[in-house]
């Protein structure tokens, strides 16, 4: 028999795993059956809290997702019963308590979508969040909160805005959906294009948060990457002729192909040039490269296609030395036309530094530092540090690594920067 402390740790880990895997499905199901976003989140949180106690007593259920959905649904039913003072609330209770056929895996009702044929509450949730009545930033942020369960802090960091600003943005977005009566569904085909940019942005940031977690001990949150890829595949089936959809799926696959090589056996971060290319997923690389070519042949380039082309330059190079950095720098220049952001310019500075020498890259980094937009972004001083190290200016590099360490929140990245600092003789 396990010691009580060990058992408690195992249960906490099981609940944490279930949260990462099931949060989006539980919340999406509750939003569909209640229509109340805040109630859905509250009851989902309550279900996970109950799991800590009940699973410790009864053991982890065979289908955690079904258990969590049923528990959250029952909690929502109790809340609505207490508040059922009018006909509308009584109808909500009747719907929630109805005898619907439930999916044995997820615990959520089966439902045919007469308009789109898509039977996925999470995809419905993305399209609801990405209604054109909402500002683009609110669409992405709201979906990351409700679908992926990211904290307000994590989302704010992804957008490079203060946490209080993001909290207000989320509240306003939910209020807008409620007041405008935005329907919870995948829209018909003729309305898909106006939602595409927001949906692609959601999937991109969802994958990014999984690929390099903004905080915490783990560098990669595999469940978020897998969910983003899964939903991107669904979207590609919905919109097979949209090149940016194909470009995004290609980009996610090409990045994900390197996932196993991004950390070593001890969990330490490995840079692209030091990774074991034999550990890369060749099937994902081949599929991603084919999708890039298929998208670009349509003659309508966009930011996701260009980023996928950059990723293909990296993943199809046999060795780090064979990487075509000049081509990558040119592609980043093209990307800046579509996405004139400081982060894109920082990535271009890296590519220029590799193609033309560290000094050329440092000149571009200095321009970004002077502008101040990335003052709180740890990769700005980290990039300067790497270019200085490559140029042999180790004392200056050490100081830049120290600046990056003051800003970084992910523990794997922190340990990597500390190793680089030691290599500089500090």
C-alpha cells in the first residue's frame, strides 16, 4: 500500500493530467447545454476540485473525462434549479436535465450539427469565440481561456500585455457574446472566411503555449500541441481550398516534428543546432513540407504559409550547417509585410546574424531595444547575448544573459540561460 503522501501526490498528478486533457471538452459541453460561459467555467472548476477528494477516496475513474463532465453538469443543474425563478431558467433546467444520449468517452451528448456536419463542441466553441463582432484580440484570448484552460497570466504573456488588461478584455468578450446573442455553432460555409483569421490565431497561440510554456517547470505541454493540431486538421477538412489553413497545419506539424529532440534525457533544453535530427519525426516533416508546397501553389501567400516555409527550411536541412539562413532571412522580411511586429523583426535579426555575421544581427537587435516594445520579453536580451557570444564578446554576452534571466519564467529556458552564462565564464 502506498504511503498517504505518495497517494495524494499521485491523485494530484492524475487531476492535473485530466485538466490538461479534458478542460476544453468539459467547458465546451457545458457552454452548449447551458449557454452561460461563467457558469460553465465555475462548474468545471468545481468538478476538478471535487475530483481531488473523490478520486483519493474512490480511485481514478476509468474515463476521467466522462466523470468530470457528468459532475460539472450536475453542479450546473443544481445551480440553475436554485435560480429557477422564471420560465427561461426553468427551460434551461429542463434542457440540462433531459435524457439525452451521452458519449461514453466524454460524457457529453451526441448532437448533429445540421449546418456544418461538425460534431465537436470544441470547434463550435472556437467559432463562437471568433465571431466577427468581437475584436480579434478578444476572440483569441477568450478561446485560449475557455478551451485550453490557460490562466489570464499565461494569455497576457502570450499577447505581451498586462494581466489586468487581459482580464478586462475577457470580461468584455463574454458580455458581448451574451448581449449580442452570438450563436454557439460552426457557421455555414459562406460565413467561414470572415472567421478564419481569428480561428487560425487561436490555434497558433494554443500550439505556441504548448510548444514553449510561458511559465512552469515543463518546456512542452504536449496536450495543447496535440489539440491545436487536431483542430487544425478538422479545419483543413472544412476548408480544403484555403491556403492559410493548409499553411497553419503545415507550420504546426513541422514544429511538432522536432518536439522529442527539444529536450535531452535530463529535460534540459536543446537548441535547434544541437538537436539530434535523427529524433525528428520524418512523417510529420514530409506531411508538413507537402502541405507548404500545396498551399503556396495556390498563389495567395500569407503569414502562416511563410512561417511554414521558414520551418521547412530548418527541418529539411540535413545538418545545422546546411541551413539556408539567407533564405530564412528573406522569408522573415516577407513575413514582416504581413505581420509588422517586433517579434518577427527579432526573428529576422537572428537569421541575418547567422547569414551575414553577428554584427549585422546585433545592429537590428539594437534598433529593437531602442524602440522599447520588447522591453519585458526575455528573448530580446537572450538573442543579443547569443549574437555577442558568437562574436567572441563573452563579457558583454554574460551581462545580456543576466538580463534575460531576470525576465524568463519557464524553468527549462532558465536553466538553459544559466548554462550559457557559465559557458561565458561568469
